[in-house]
């Protein structure tokens, strides 16, 4: 079965083997973050809707579980855009938890946590991983480039309100970008905001995969160490490079299904193909290079492949 809404499991240093669930079309978001590994947001919206039929998503999940496709540690709702824009995310979480006893995580930018209804819908999840990269409206607009209806104050107040009542775990994420939020003054201002949020962990992320804007750079090591000291967070570098999985039989289509949501460098692709005992890896790389929907980006001396738009 070729899954449209399930992908992976993919390796995650935070979540182990993560089975992804994608309820959002590619690059549909209420942010257009300068560092996004999927590129610039194509469909900028802050209107929630049922982008895909809930039963179609659950049908895929039912098939996956009943057929024991591959073992995983977490179910992670994220995909190609902002998952809280999916108007039936509460029902999606409850239904998934009725199938399995694995924890369910939601990775979100957190902007819609300003709405009480959204906060209630997330109450059934085990782990929520929101993002906070800025410390005021100016840096918010510069880094996250939010939908015009979203103010920084409502965004932060939503994070605070959610953290006061949520019974599960909250792992905050902070994307650190050279020249934007990596100086001591910025870090101390951001720390002041984190102090108002009840969270269990804080991860300091770096733009280690090709960002939406090519001027985005990784901070120097001394700045990362400064952030760890001030914020008390855990710094993450490159993600694990093995154990990608796809149930799709065709090797080329399997890679496309992964890079639609998670860019891969040439070594990750080669390792993935080796696991599948692919005998024509060169042909696969040639096809990736010729496909107009696949973007190859040079980043940190690596060739990184990602899908530029939905393939027809």
C-alpha cells in the first residue's frame, strides 16, 4: 500500500523511531520561517480546515497497524505544514490512541495554541513540541514571518496558557540562527519568556539542513555553548543518518515519499538504498537529478535532496 498520509518511521534523536502522520498539504502553514527545511511556505493560511478526510488517514493507520509494517516508538503528527491547522486533529489523536499504546507527539509552531479549542484538542496527546525562536514582534516577523493575523503577544500567551494545564510532556524547541537570535542580549530575553512557560525539556536546534533562505547560517560553536548556558537547553546537531523506512516498493518513489516531508543527504539516501538491497543506486541518483520537482541543494558540503512541490 502506498501511504499518502503516513511516512517513515524516520530516525529521531528525540523520539527514537518516529512514525509520521501528515494531515496537512505540502508547505501549508501560518508561518514561513526563514530556516524551514521544506522551503518557503506556498499556502500561507491561519484558517483551520479538514484538508484531508479523517477516515482516509485513519484507514491508512489501520492498515499499517494490522499488517505490522514496521516497528516504531512514537507516532508523530507533523508532516508538511502546521498540523494544528487540521481542524480534526483532536479526533485524529483520540483515534490513533484507540489503535495503539504508543505515545503520540505533535510537533507544532504553537501559534494556534492561543485558541482555547485547540488547546483542548491537544489534551489527549502525550507530548507536544512547540517552537519559540523570537523575543518580540520584530524578531518574530523577521525569523518566523507569521500570517498577518498572528501577533507575537497572542502567540506567547497561548504557549503559556497551554503549558499551565496540559497533563502530558512539553518539549520546547528553539531554532538558533546566526545574527538573528544568537547574541547574549537576545538569549537572555528569550530565556525570560521560557521562564513563563512550564516545560519539561528545551532543545536548541541549529539550521543543519538547507533552509528556506540561503542567508540563514549556523551560529559559531561559542554562541551555541552560550545558549546552552543561558537557556539550559540541549543542543542538537545533525539528525541520525540511518533507519529511514518506507513501505513503498519502488525505490525511487520511496525516496520521494520521504523527502516530501524530510530532506535527505546523499549518504542517507545511499544508506536507505543499501538497506533495501538496491542494485542500481546510480540510476536512482540520476533520476533524482533529472526530476524537476526535486531540488538538490549543496549544504555543509553535502548534496541534500528535497521536494519543491507536490508531484502530479
